C-alpha cells in the first residue's frame, strides 16, 4: 500500500457498470502489454437508464486498461474499506474512482528517477484508478480504460481474447 498526502483527490467514475454488491467475483488477467478486469454486474439494473427495475440478464463488466504500468489486487474488503488511505477522501465500497494527484503515481515517478533517461513528463499520461468490490479492491496506474459488458458465461473467454490468448 502507499501513503497519501494532502494532494490526493478521489473522483467517482460515472461510466463504469455497477458491480454486483454481493458476489462480483472480480478477475484480473494481465501480461506486460495489457490488463483486463472482469466482474459480475448487478442483475437488476436497466443499462440505458441506470435505474433498478427488476431481474435482468446475467451480465459481466469488462474494463480493458490501456498501458497499465502498476496493479494492486487485494484488501481491503467492504467491511474494512475505512482503513484504506483514501477513504477519508471519498473512497467507498462497490464503486469506481480516479485519484487525481495520486501519491502512488508520484511515488512511481520518483522511483523511476534512477533511470539515466528519466523524463517526468512521461508520467503525466498516467492515471490512478480504483475499483472497490465486496471482498477486494483493484487499483491500477494506466493511461485510460475502455468499458464493455458481456454475458457472464463468456466473460473469461472475452477477457482472454482481449489479452491476446484464446482457448
């Protein structure tokens, strides 16, 4: 984990499909070029209006990160989210966020300064994203992301396809 200072600000992302709050079952596939996050969606939300309306199809969200350079996947869970260093800045369970002026990203930039051709401007394109689920949190440093939804039963195959591997 990382320590935050007074510069970190948490902004809720509104374009991310709502995870199932009970059993989102997040999965991360990653290699050095791509990172893909998949999770089960709440099953009773109208995708066009974002209103809860009753049982719906069994869908999964897929987030494909562009140029993910760092990833953390693990604690805290929804019962201990208040122990996360960004909780006091607005981080909450079952949502997605971007951290502006991220301490973690600034730490990675400082760590890279030992490289003889280090250029701090290269780090300006990266953003810190946080996805909070029932039992875990996924955080990454990436240039951006693309969002899609698929039927839950094809989520893993679709994630593998996006990663460049197919069964």
